[in-house]
C-alpha cells in the first residue's frame, strides 16, 4: 500500500500552484473547484462514477435524455458568478428558460393552482381558490421576503463555525418565527387548507417535511419570486458540462472512475486522499462534496474524528426518493413543464415518510415534462418525463429490489388516471432509481435524497461546518453542510470557501 511518503516530492519553487483535491463532482464540488481554481489552486476533482455531476448526472436511453437529479434552476446569478470568475458569460454556454408559471399544483379533488412570480396573477389565483385571502398572500410574501433577506442574502454564504454566529442571528430568527415549522407559520397566515398546502410544501424540494422544517425555509417562495425558476436547454447536464469545461480551462481536472477510500491526515492536518486502488494524491487542501455523514464516519480515520463528527451517526437523514424516468411515443401538450400532483393526505403521508418510515398506499408526485420547453431531449413527436415520489429513507427497512416494480406500476396507474391518459399504451422507455440506488451510487447515508434533514437543530451552526473543526485544511460543500440542499444551497456552500480556505499564497 502506497502512502504519501511514497508520492513524488513536492515542488518547492516559490511560484508553484498549491494543490486542492475535491471529492465528488456534484454541483457543490464543481463550484468549489472553480472558486479554488480562480484563487490560484491547481484543482483535481475526483468522481467515483463514470460521469461527472453526482446527483445531477444524466441518463441517456433509447434516444431520450433524462436529468437524473435537479431539474430547475433558481438564483441563476450563482452560476453567473462562476462563469464570471473564468472571464466568461453563462449565456455563452448555457441557455436558461424562465418557467411561466413555475409549476402547477393539482390537488386530489382535481382543483389546480398555478404558482408564479407575478404578484397580480398570484393574488388572482389565491382569490380563485379561497375568496377574500389575497391580502394573506401579501402578508405571507412580506414574511418570506424578510426571511430571504436574513436567511439567504445575508447569511447563505456566511460560515457558521462558532456558536456566537448562531447567537448573533437568534433575535432575527425568533422575530421572524424561525423556531416554528413551515406549516405552522403558513397556517398563521392562510385559512384555506389548500393554500396552506400550496405555500408550505417547499421544504420537500430540499428534503424536509413542512411539519418539521424550520419556518426559515419559507424564504424559498421569495427566492423563487425574486430570481425566477428556470430550466436549462439540453437539461441540467448542460450546466455540468459547462462547469467541467471551465475547470479544465483553468488548468484543473475532473477524473471520473476515481473513488476516494480515505482522507489522509497527519498531525491533525488533511494532507491528501488515497484512492480505493491505494494510490495517494497529495494536496494542500481537501474539499469533500461527498455525503457529510459518510465523510466524517467513513473517509476520516477514527483518530481524526472530533465529537461533532462522531455524533453524526445519530443525525436525522432527509427522506428517500423514488424516481421513474420514462418516455412516451405521443406528446401531452396540455401538460405543463412542472406539475405537482398531491394525494388525498398531506400531514399523514409526510408522517408516514419522515416519522413512521412506512411506504404508504397513497402518494404525492412531482412530474417533470422537459419536452414542454425543450423537445430536443426526446425523439421527434415523443415526450420525456421524470416523476419523483417522496418515500422513507432506508431506515424504514424497505427492500427496494422487491418493491421497485410494484411501486412504479402504482405510480403509472395514478398518472394514467389523472394527467397522462393512455400512458400504458404510449410507454416506450423506462428506468427507476430507488433509495437503495442513492446509497449504492452516491454513498448517501440511509439512501437519503438530500443529505441531512433540514430541521432547526440541523441548520446553520448545528449543521456540519464548511470548515472542519477536527482536521485542518479539510472543508465541506454540498447538501450535507451549511446552508443546505437545493442548487442555491450547494452553490452557496462553495462560495463560503472564499471566506474559510486560505489564499493560495499561504502554500506557495
């Protein structure tokens, strides 16, 4: 077995570029590589799978292109910043199309609600669903705007490495109701149960239950209204390809099929990594975009783990995801790009998923039809789809090898009975991803879809820190660290590195 002592000696010339190793090529890892590259580091991104992107990888099958993970882009300025660091414009490489409306919600009784960023249209939708509640929408958006200013604009890219950082924001958090759940805050504003559902489901986009997640996450509504909801032409994979090109243009590299077995630590300092084939790679700084729990408990040697790292074995993981990718030989032009199909239960279903961890008979679904905006992702005259069902993570003990096909069939029946008539006859291609695949492919703890669950006691200071407190020169980005999951969260986690990673000149 090779060690760092067997590696080639380091270049000692004063002008050498210090080396950074990034574990994982999800959006957080790719963004971290770009920021470090812009600061003078020579960056190697190591990805265990055969293509970059992590959860944002791409499936190509039978002439269809399926985004495996993220399907929408909010806060696109965070991507624009990365392209600007490389002297380029995002629009030169990737076309983002705004969604109007953002998505349509279909309730179990067939009622619908179109969510958008246009205030007058939203007031009209609220009035249509519940006459007299338009003023409640304005009150809610005022709260959401305040939470967005504090929780995202002011603190989203600020490290929370000390308890004093948390104490500093505590007054604002309490004043804005951050100690309450999302559903509790929304219910204090809206009377109608459908509106309470429509304005509280957002934590599910980042792996949390509206009945458990901090009301801080009500900021998502304001974030969407301010910066919009967009789709990338060619799929989200176009952003991954663009970022890889930028990294290589900086002189960095993205190595696929390179799995990290452990982080090498000497004298309390991260010195590099060792691959599963035993190859050591020396580095001045190590950034992990891997699952934060797996980073602490699997990649760090036991003697290098601090109290916070050891405690992660008891942390609450986010929900699991069942995703079915499929294509049809016909098009469904009446169906929007994004549709949320709610089942007959709201609180009860989420209790089954997050608390009881049982697979319920009923379901709520997120249906993505990218061909509504970009026909290029399917053969001519065909439609591409991605339907996602929140399910328990693997702590529920479900055997997905046995459950996957029956559950897919139940989803297909639900879609055919509601928004996709004739689906069974039109189906031409199909594949599924289960929580077990998340565990196998992404080494996600308990097969969770979004890392740690976004509850108050696992947010900000209480979430794994972006700068390790146990190992110097080890840093974390991605969904499992501050500020959390979702594209704005993981991109912001990489932005925090500008505050906590030493300048390259320190190692020169």
